[in-house]
């Protein structure tokens, strides 16, 4: 697979522009819901008076679904196709959103985590079906551009989510508010989201999304093909790509989950202001993805990934050793440099796999479980430094995000170069 796009490469194959637009709109949905889930961390800390590590279990429950459901979703796609899998995924998310109603009524932390897990299962199914679908809707040379554009819609949803959370979930109810009153704030937004998901599911079911059995670059293996006996673990650039996704999702989610609390330690007075600053983090990702789609017509994906990885590591290092608006601004800027990481790691990781593309995609999507592991470890680091009486406990825990970004930079510049490809 060529990792550099050229201006002559068409965005989509003939007749696939409308399906591309339709599926790209779904990226807005899982961007919005994923980031709204991140807003539950400060909400649950307040509701149940939790330490950072336990509050981060909301992220762990969500992204654990990727580990559990990525492989089954691949089988589901083979059975019922991309379109029906997308519809099923939207309905699963709807059920998960409705589970927040009894969770809030009973003020039950386990039930909150169960609702988050079900929503995560639906988002997993949507991601697992939508990402490869977008990738194979046109020439392989422009796959990174298509995925960057689709991820830009993801970022728009992510930008709006913290604002909605700040307005309806993270509301300042006063110190005397009871847990039941605090819990009640989550019910209305999730009921509304469930209704929207039902409408969208019906709309996708009635839309025309052509089945894609094969393309020149992404043909599936035929029965009896010796490729079927090969292990995906033998392709180093794919395995390292999965590890890159593990670190990328983990660091992006970890920083976003702790950002509201971090901003308040740096002088931000209200949760609404902190939520707005978090929305700027996601807005930067949207701008970066739109700009990245253009840059990729001139710069190789691996080189761009390396530069962005090193820059993000430098920014978070600055945030560690500064305070006030400098510390806040450098973290917010990481959103921009996160922008191209997922689509570029994904397309670099499946480069040259041919009929094994589905196997590579499944492995990489499973690695999104990093969103369950890294935020939890980040929260535990914060709690550890807190027990030592460290007033800058969150900043010192940022050593973990720095390590994540450095690996991503390494992957872009060196680890993504295939040593072995599928030629059959």
C-alpha cells in the first residue's frame, strides 16, 4: 500500500460518493457519544465521591467493549453485511442510553458502568463496520484522505459533546444537592440521544448502501487460498500499528477524561468553562483532520504521524512543568496533534495486506481497548502521587501520555514500514 496520496487519486470509486457521505455522518454519532461518555468521569466522581482511578472505570467499561466485541462484529459483518451491522450497532447504543434511566433512578455505580458498557458495544460495532467501509469505498491511495475526512465528522461530534455535558450533566447544583438530584441530570440527555439513535437507525436501514464484496486493493481471500492459513501476527507493521492504536486511543481518552479536573487545578473556576476548554481540545482535532486530509496529498502518512507524535509529546511535557493558561493551552493543543493519528495508524497498519486486510483491521480495532487501560493507569498514577502529598499530582502523571506519544512518533517514522506484505 502506498502511504502517500497524490492529487490524481480519486476520493471514492465511481458511484460511491453518496454512500461515503452517509457513512461519514455516522462518524459524528460515535464521536459525540464517545466524548459524552468521557464527561461522565467528573460526573461520577461527584456523584459517588470516587478517587480518580475508580472514576476512570467509566472509560474502562466503555473501551473494554472493543476487546470483547470487535471480533464478533467482524463475524457479524460477514453474516449480515456492513449496512445491517451499522443499523444493529445504532440500536444497541439506543438500548445502552436507555439503561442510564434506571441507573440514575437507583443511583447505582455498577448499573452506570453496565450502561456505559452496552453503549460501548454499540459504538464498537459501528466503528468496526464503518472504518473499513470508508477505507474500501475508493482507491487504496486515497484511503487515508477518506478516513481523515470521516474522522473530522467524529471530531465535530466530539467538540459538541463537552458543551452538551457542561450544560445538562455537569451542572452546578450546589454543595447541598443530594445524590438523587445529581443523578437525575443524566436522564434527560440520554433519553433524547436514545430517540435520535432510533430515528437514525431507521434512516440508515432505508438508505442505499451498496454491498462491497471486493475491490482490487481489498479483495477477500477465496476458499482454499493459502493466505487463509497465515497469521496476522507475522506482519510486524500491523502488530506495531495495533500497539500504536492502543497508545493513541488511550492517551487521547485519558487526557480528555482528566482534562476538566486538571483545568480546575490550574485556575478554571467552573465546570462549564472547563467543559468549553475540553470542547476546544476536540475542535482542534477536527481542524487537524481537515487540514491533515490536504497535507496528506503532499506528505507521506508516516512522516506526518511522526512529526505530530513528537510535537504532542513536547506539548504535554511543557504542560507538566508549567501552570495556569500555559499548562491548559498546551494540553488543549494536543487535540490538534492527535487529529491524524487514528486514520494514519490504521491505514499504515493495513498497508499491503490485500486479502488479509480484514484480519489486520480486526486486530487494530481490538487494540482500541487501550482506551480502557491507559486512562485507568493514568487515574491510578494521579491517586499515587496524591497519596504522596504531591499538589501537582495530575501533571506528574502526564509522564504516561508522553511515553504514548513517543511510541506513536516511532511508529510513524520507523515502525510502520512493512517488512512483509501479502502478494497473493
